[in-house]
């Protein structure tokens, strides 16, 4: 079978690396000839909205998926009218717009920070009265890794934030004082079977994920079950097939949903080495109608991103048990160029190795 993937970045590449042992073939569509997934399948270079390019991409593929959520909705609709697309355009539509996303959470009874739409400077003042004085102004679309956001704590901050982001659809969100950031990944197959990975604890710097720990330390069964219920509600509402990531805040009394990603997710990279079946293999199994694989962790895992540049592999060989994944991407400030995972029997043995890797990464990354 040949699977088409919209996007040729590292997530598409890792999907292909998980699928090649299953006998699958892959074709990628990406605007950049330098897309890092090119070594894992056929690459078609072109615009996502060019129908002639899309027809070349779709010729001979059995189904299509996507590796990032900013695929134009018109592209998803064009594809789904010709070839099965998983997840559906509906999942893409909701995840692309922060206002639509938060409104769905609210409609499903999923706790979320207070929010309000902002389309003018006067609406920003009104939104601040609704949401509160400590808030984050965000673009409704296209923001990622901390981009398209401005923190507001005062009237002066509001002027600055509007100067940076005004003139496009925005959303103001309450700034939550949370205990930690968590995520849960769930895979739903075409036969409606569902599998949940354990909650993962995530640590960010400058809006970019740096470190994930799985299963999240100190997670109770009640908290895991609460995250599972949130995931179930979203899957049912979206009719989602494939992997879905739900980013969460742990707050007193439970969880608040921050956002969703209708795809394999950076916080699930630990599953490549730390779970019986990785998120990438399970995404492929889900969209192909195969039985989902076991999502059980095989130990305690940590995943550290390399941002900007990566250490020389010889440096990493000094950390026992380190599994290195480099993306074949040129070094660039703020760019994810690879990650490393560690798996151990317990936290006590794992965390000193994590600390050593963090020190190493901090000397060269940005």
C-alpha cells in the first residue's frame, strides 16, 4: 500500500520510518525540495493548493494523512473528495482555529481557560474585562511553538500586544496558574477501537517543547481517567481517526484543555523507544483499518528535543541508553533538528542521565 502524507517534515519522516517495516510505501507533498522526509519516500514538490500538483500526489495512493495541522482546509477537502483522508477535514478545521477549538471544548463540557474573540482594539479592552487582567493574546490561526502570542498584564501591555498582532483574527485567553503541563495521546482506528497512551509531563522554554517525561511522574488513576474522558469526548465529536494529542494544564481539582493537535505529536516521541507500539505505527494502523498495537510503556521514558543544532553523536555515546533521532535538517535558531530518548526502570536512575543530556544540549542549542 502507498500512503500519501501532506507535509514532508520530521513527523512525516517518522511516520514513514515506522511504516516501512510494515511493507508500506510513502509519498510526500511539500513546498520545499529540501523537506527532510525525502529520504523516506517519494517527494512531490509543489503548492498545497495547486490542483495539478495534488492530482500527481494522489495518483496511486490508497489513503492520505497529514503531519501538521496548517494544511489548507481547501486542500483537505479536495483530497477527501478523491481519496480517503484520515483524520478528516473536520479535525483539521477545529484545530486550525483557536476560537473554534475553545468553543468545542466549552460545548463538550471540557474545562478550559476563559477566552474571548478579539477583532478590534476596542474588543481587546472588552475581552480583558471578561477574561481578566492576566491574559495571553494569540492569533487564531498559524501560531505554533510560542509564535503569534503576546502576554498582557497591564494596559500598556495591551497596547504593545495589539501593535504586534492586531489586524488579524485574535483570541484572548486567561493566563492560568497551573501546576504543570501535560498531554495525552490517543489513537482511534477505523473500527472505533481506541487506545490511550499514559499522560506525559511536558516542559517548555520560550514556547518550545524541550523535555517530556512519560508516564508523567505522580499521576493518579483519577487524573489519567479524567484525561481519558476528555479524549473520548473529542474523538466522538470530531469523528477522528488516527492519533490525536490533547494538551492539558493540571490545575487544582483536575485538568483544563489548552489545545489539540490532530496528528502525531512531539510530546509522543518517547513512544518510539519507550512504548510497545509507537504513536507513529499506531497512527498508520488506525488509518489503514488495522488492529491497534499495545500502548503500554516499557519503562520510565524521557525525551529531550534538540533546538537549533544537535550535539555530535560521539558526545551522546557517553550517555548509556540514549537513543538518538536526527531529522536531517539544517541548523537554525529555534528549529527542532532532532531528539534523544532515554528509557529506564525507574525515575531515580533516569533523571541523572536526563540532566546530563540537558547540560549538553544547552551548550549548543538555541
